[in-house]
């Protein structure tokens, strides 16, 4: 019976989320370590550096028949720092790859992004950005089973299906926009809020002969960094997204501990809760310019019956760098966040 629950849940989730295209977009529990997928206005918005490179990997639901593997790689840079006294441009790009289920439902997306950042006095910053790119989804139909192939005891793939699938691949152009606001009144306080809209052009995405559109996805977030002492910095955060009838709210915090005394080595620990879905536990370590974080999702929803609460594990690695021979004004623009 337990195995039947797993199989049924897997098939239903795959068909609903995959073939019809109404499911939630790709996402990471470590939303703060995936800046360009959260908001294009984050492009070049690097409080503790001038450029960064990052990778994310998420392995989800490995204990049920429809596991998800999601990967991304991104990079962004600040440009025109020496030409704009009170602002700069950010340029960047991100590639995402997702593979799910027995039918190898795969999604590959590549975006280029640009953002403008404008200082507003000495304690705030406003950012506007957008990105554009291409997306591809494909599925191996020969590995799928459908409702009309159920013979009363099991799914029989040898039975022809009446599902009106006319393509195993779909491509479309995609567009996102967003804005951010950061407030940093002292060296010990930093607050950042942002809002973005993905799939602004509502592109067509379907394996059927229909005019199915990808609904717009709305994302809002609020982050903060508060230096409590020379040893501890607290980083609370909240993230909300809504797409069609799907929504997600995550809230929590992580703390950075100054291991080396000079900030070159930091240890991280934190916990987040994604409403009616999972508790996320996080640990990490920063060595000079490289920060590595590992998180694990413990399922709290009804799906815990099928996956025994084994939700997902996720790895985020970010390298942050500084340009050589920076002018004083540029150095100021790269030290918004509290630091050891």
C-alpha cells in the first residue's frame, strides 16, 4: 500500500506539474544564494564585492518515483564604476537545468541580465533590472504512463494512450523585471527588500495542441544583516512567491560566527520554514572569498507519508571578488553589509 501511494503521488505530480505546465517554477531553499533567479535587479548588486560566481545544486524527493534534480550556475559583474559617480551597472547571466521523474522531464533555461544601481544619499540604494532568455522543456513520452493505461491492478505502458500529446519538446522566449531597495544607516545594520515579476510576456509552453501560457510569477523578499558583536552577525530573511494558484512563503535566519577573528573564516548555521511544506536546516563555512552552504529540507506536508520526511538537500557555493586598484568611492560602494 505504501509503495502504491508513492507511485500514485509521483505520477500525479509529474503529470500535473510537468505536462500541463501550471506547476511552480524551479526554486531553491537557499534563495539568498541564488540572487539572479530571485530578482534580476540583484545583477551587480554585491554588497561585499565587485563580482561573483556561483553554483547551486538541489536534489529533491529521491525517496519517491519522481525525484527532482535542479542545478544552476551564474555570474555577475559591476561595470562603469569609474564613469558613474553615484551609481553603476550590473551585467550577468544564469543557466538553470532541472530533471524530474521517470519521464526525464527536463527544463533548460539561459538568461542574460542587466541592472542599474543608484545611490540615494549615503545610506540607501535603489536598483532596477531585467533579464531575457530562452527556455526549453522536453520529456521522454515513452517512459510515461497515463490514467487510461490503468487496468485496475497496475499501469500497463503497452496499452495505447489517448492523451493528445503532439510534441516531446517546447521552446520559448522569457522575460523578467525587478527592483530592489537597500537601507544601511550604520556599519552594523543592513536591510534589503525587493520585488520581481517573472514570465512578463506569458510565453506559450505546452506539449499538447493548446495555447497554454506560463502564468506570471511574482516574487518578494526581505533580507537583513545585523552585526551583534565582533563575533556574530545575524542574517534574517523572508521570501514569498506566487504563480497562478501556487504560492510559497519561507522565513528564517542564519548566523555567521567569526572563527578566525579577522573575518577571513566564518561558520554559518540557520533554520528556515517554508509554510506547510518543509523545515530547512542550514550549515556553512566561508574561507576568504569562497562561501559554501549545505541545507536539508525536512518535509512537514502530507507528502511526508510518501517520502518519510526526506525532502531535499541543497548545496550553494559562491565566490565573491574585488577589482584591483579600486578608487575610494568604489570601495565604499562595495561595503554596504556589516562585516567582521
